[in-house]
C-alpha cells in the first residue's frame, strides 16, 4: 500500500505529540522536594552549587539547548558569582516566549524556601520536561533566575540580580525584541492557591493568562484583585517586554521568609494548576503574530 511522504510525516508527528509528556503536578512537587532537600540555597552556598548541577543535569536529558549565563553581581557584601540557567526549545517563527522564575533562597538561618525559591524551581523543571519534543511555533525559553533575593534589604540595587542582568543582556543582543511575552512564576506551590492580580504586569498579558485560567476552571485560584508586585518581571517590563507575574503573596504571608516555609505547606494540585495554565498560555501566545 502506497502512503505519501506527507501522510507518513503527519502520522509520525501525531504519534510523537501523543507520546509527549503532560505537565504533572506530582512530578513538579517531587522535583521541588529534591531541591529543598539540599537545604538553604542562598548565593555563595555549597547547596546552590549543587542545585545548579541538578538543574543542568535535568535539562541535559531533554534535548533542549542549555545556556549558562554566568555573571558577577555587585552586592552589599562585595562581588558575588551568579548564574542564570536557560533552556531553549527552538521554534520556526523567529519570535519567542519566556517562562521564568528564581531558584535561589533568601540568606536566613534555617530557611529552606520550599515555596519561595523551591516551587518555581520544581515547576520550571517539570515545565521543561513537558515541553520536550513538542513542535514549536516560537522559541520557548525556560529561565532559572539567580539572585532574585536581596542580600541584605530589598532595594533597586539589592534584588533581582539575575533578571536585571538578563534583561540588559537580551536588550543588547536583540532577544527582547523577539519576545512576545514573559511569564514569571514565584511562590505558586502553596495550598489554597490564590494569585495576585499584579498591577505592575502588562494588562493584555495578565488578562490572557487569567482568561486561560477561567477556561480551565481555575477561576478561584486566579481572582482579579490585588496590588502591585515587584519581582523578576520588572526589569523586562522596563525594557519594553510584555510581562506578567504569577505569584501568590497573600496565602503564604504567614510563613514567607521564615523557617516555616517547608514542604508541608505545598500541594501538588497547585503545581498542576499553574502548569496547566502556563502550558495553555504558551499555546495561546503562539497563535498571536
């Protein structure tokens, strides 16, 4: 029986899509647990060095391009080596979408940052697994930011080290001009998930993501209320990139930046919700010119 090359390619393509991994909240939760098991992960610690190796090892199995963006941050404690880790899943359009979050933790005694630093790490690792092998229209960058936390006290110069560095680098090399959107995730693994309707985020992108959440039945986790948040999306907004922050700041306020930010505060279902919304938001964005 003759089958045209088009039919063969189409059949193989559909088979490949069918076998692609779905985003798993349970797997994202397990990856978060692995990161948190390393202990406190502030910059300059042995634990963050181990976490970088874990991130790179995971990404190396996925067939994506892994980019190491090393730099030296000027901090109140002097120069400090940092590293953004970027996974690129290539598309064909020449445009790009970035999904970002930070992997460092605040330098505090006994602070393991299960939600703040851990959940974004686990979510992005699982997102990269779910993106593996899927045909892409646009390039998708999965970015693990270093140095989100202030070394001492939050200020314009003591915070967001990794995102400030990458926003400047991507402005210089033209990547920011190719970005359709940047979606930042931070503290999205906690129980009773309720994200902040961030007033700093780009309104059109914020509405797109919240509309996606509504369409998936997750309106309760995406209320349309909240104040202005300063996070890793801010340097990109300043650079002219359409960016949104997905962060649950209220639900975890009782354990934020305390030793109580531990794995028992997290829920695999919250990871499932964020993963589904981000995956569908990527699909929606790829349909935009």
